C-alpha cells in the first residue's frame, strides 16, 4: 500500500495547461505571468502589494534586509516553527531569541510575550522585529500582539507559510492589518503550490518597492530611480546589494491556476479537520480546537500524559501502517546549530512539552473519507488496546 502523506499538492489539468502555455510562450521568466500572479494574490489577500519570490525562506531573508535588520539587532520568533523563521535573522547578522508557546494552539503565548517584553525593556534587550508564526494555519491573536508590542516600537512580520486561505477577524491572513508584511510559501505541502516559491504581502508602498529591488540583485531599470544619467537604453543601476530571489513565469502560472482552487482546498481541509475532531474525541488525545478561520495546514494532535504508549511508539506504528504522520516541530532552540549559539534544553518549556507529545495527522484536499477512516481506525487500535 502506498503511504498516505501528511500533506500533498493537488494538481489538475488546468494547472498543467497553465504551465505548458508558459512553456510554449516567449518568456519563461520575467514575463507577464509574475505580475498577474501577484495581482491575483494581493486581491485574494486584500493587501496593496504582493511580491513573488523563489521560496518562503528567500522571502523571510528579503524581509529582514528590507527592514534593515543587522548585527546588534534582536529578532524574536516562535520556537515551534520551521528553522527558516529564525534563520532569516541570522542571515543578516542579527541575534535570535524565542517566545514560548501556548500549547493549546502552538502559537506564541501572549503571557510569555508580555513578560519577556517587560524584562527586555529593563535589560535593554528589546527586539527590533517580532516574526509571529501562524502554526498549523491558525492565525495568532494579532490584535493583542500588536497592542502588546506597540509601546516598544517593534515591527511585526507574519510568517503565514501555513496560513494562506485562513482568515483572522473575518479578513484574509496576508491582509497585514496588524503587521508590516506577511510571508507565504508555496511548497507542495502548503495551501497552494508553485513547486518551490513564496510571496510577501504588504500594504506599504515604499517597502514593496524595496523588496522588489532586493529580489532582483538590487538592480533598477526605472530612470526615475537612477542616481546618474542613463548612458543609453541598455542602462541599469545597482542601488543596493540584492539577491536573485525571483520566481519563474512557469511557477507563477501554476500559482495563479492553483489560487483559483484555494477556497476549495481550504474547504476540504476544514471538512477533514472537523471530521477528525468528531471521530477522535474519545481517545486519550488533546485535539486542536476546531476553528473555522484556520487554513488547517496541519492537524496536530497531542498525546495525553501520562501515557502507556509513547509518542514514538504511536508514530512508528502509524508509519508501519503506511500512514505518513509527522512531527511539527522539533523546537528550533534544540537544534545543534542553535545550541551552539547558547540555547539550552529547558529554555522554552512549553515548546518542549508540546514537542514531546505532538503528532501531525494527514490532511490535504485529496485525502479520501476511506483513507481518513483508515487513519482513525489505526489510531483507535494503538491508543485503545
Ligand atoms: C514552509 C515554511 C517556511 C519556508 O518556506 P519555503 O518556501 O519552504 O522556503 C517558513 N516558515 C514556515 C513556518 C514554514 O512552514
């Protein structure tokens, strides 16, 4: 039997046609497919701008650059995330620290944030940037986070890699109501895919311009931005030290096609989540509270403690049954590289507690009821016997 993955893409004929159309066209990159994908994204997200980039990670790096984060600056994020959420700060020489999580949601804990801010003010170690992570596709409590950080003049970025298609207070995640910008990822396990790819949404015009410049070597071809007189029609200027983080037109066309199906994808994910919540409620598990605003990138259950079956046993059993469970995430501060920076086990106890119990069950648009029933039956088998 083929393994049921924890997530996977849905690709149909429309997607394939959109890609082959670009392949037959004049421009495989730097053509019209990029701005049309960006337009579709900004419309969907209700933001003023969308800037497509080669990956979510590249987008996080660009965000740190565009915010002028550098050596001596502090950046805070969640320890329960993919390493890219904090690595971006290290890329620009900044110092990383983490805010412990709320184990009910996997998102940063507001009490921990408040206490850490108060302490940081006393010790003169306030961060310049806070990167919040919408774990599993459920938005953080952005209004409260904005309120808590406002007195300290801290920029907020949303790592919304899990959360395209989610809403917060009935507005799309990515609309940046409470943040400077949001970061999306289009890796195949995420809400929509472009193979690899990502995007930044923002409603700050100058900031968007800066991101576009940095995405493409720091080079401009716009005479309005030239420092010197143009030498001729070939002329361009490099104004800043940028990178090559562009998406291709092949990918952008796929993205535009995928975006048309996003609401259906999310509807399917929500159905699956709701059904897990019903079918698993009598097992010794802490289930994620069903929330209709979440994009349900992950369905992350936690094994109740104390247990006769450890998480490893349950994981190994399900993997043996060809069920592609996963663990999101190994706390970033426990990674050897971060331990090398001075982080220690015990630094973020809620994150570590969560990590020891959490398990991601398969959830994606094409997961069938039969497959879900099979997963549920195996969970009952291992947890009830
Ligand atoms: C996937 C992911 C990223 C990085 O996205 P890539 O497109 O793979 O570079 C960043 N943050 C989180 C939380 C993610 O899940």
